């Protein structure tokens, strides 16, 4: 398994990353690697769910794709719009829940680095930076919604690339997508040191059976699903 550093400040040179917006980290880089391996025709329709700074959306736009980026955080939306201007790459950045903002549309590629950190609070936060990572007791509150929506978001031969923690159950994600008629598999894995959020929840994670005694590394996975 690949071991990668926890942060990647040069993922996109010149990227604006204000406090309160998820900074590109190891999961962003792992998804960027998967994106780089994915064929992407000029003019392809791409959507990124939970764009944050827009780092991944900008990578797709740099390859000639028509990219829509969605985020529930107004600060993230404004940041992605600013980065689009600074990078001189066109992005359509929308505020709101992805389901409403993509209704009636289908895409060649869906990208997502969703909230996936298991949290003692099962309800999703409605404000603050934790919206970018807290995802209920299992860490799957957003992942499961994306899995359910994937068949209607993808065009024939369209692809979903989604990164999340191994704590959330990579095979659960693969199984949900397969049950919805998609061809799904884990295509990328990496091991990264625990960050401050996981370290602060060490005892709770052990109680839930999500982490073993003395765990210091987190597995990240990218799940690729294709609509045949």
C-alpha cells in the first residue's frame, strides 16, 4: 500500500485556501491520482460534489472538461470561484446540496471527496469547518447518498471516482454501487497518519470498533464505479 504525506500544499500552485475551507490533503491527492489516470475527452461534462477550494475541479477543467462544482458551504463556493479566476480556468460553482443542484443532469464523470469521518454526533453539522469531514456515526451519511444517486448522475459509460476512509467500509461502498447496477471496485489505496480529528476521537473510535488499540495510520481508498 502506498504511504503518502498528510498534506499537499502544492497540489495546485497558487491555490487560495482560507481558514474554514477544507485544505487539499492526502485524500485530495489520492483522488487527483485517480483522476489523472481517467480518460477525459475535451468537453466532457464533469461534476465535483463537495468541491472545497476547487482543486480537483480545476484539474479536470485544465484538461478541457466542462466542470460544475457544488458545495454546501458558501465560503467554499466563493473560494472555488476565486481560484477559478486566479487559475484562469472556467468552473461553474454552485451553492447547495448536490442532489438539488444536479437534478435532471447526467455527467461523464462524477468526482467526490465527501465528508467521511465517523463522528459521535450522528447528525451532520450545519455550519463550521466540520461540515467538510463529519459524516455521522458510521462516516457514511454522505457516501451512501452519493452511491444511491450515482446511477441517475452518470451517462452510459460514465464514471464515479470517490475517495473515503477505510474506516467507512470500502467493500460496503463497492457493494452498494454494484447493487445499483454499476461496475465498481477499489482502484487506489494509501496509508496516512491520523490527523488531529481522528486523534481527538481515539477512545470513541475504539469503542465503536472502528480503530484498533494503538492505531496511528488511516487507510484511504478511491472507489471507481462505471455505468455500463
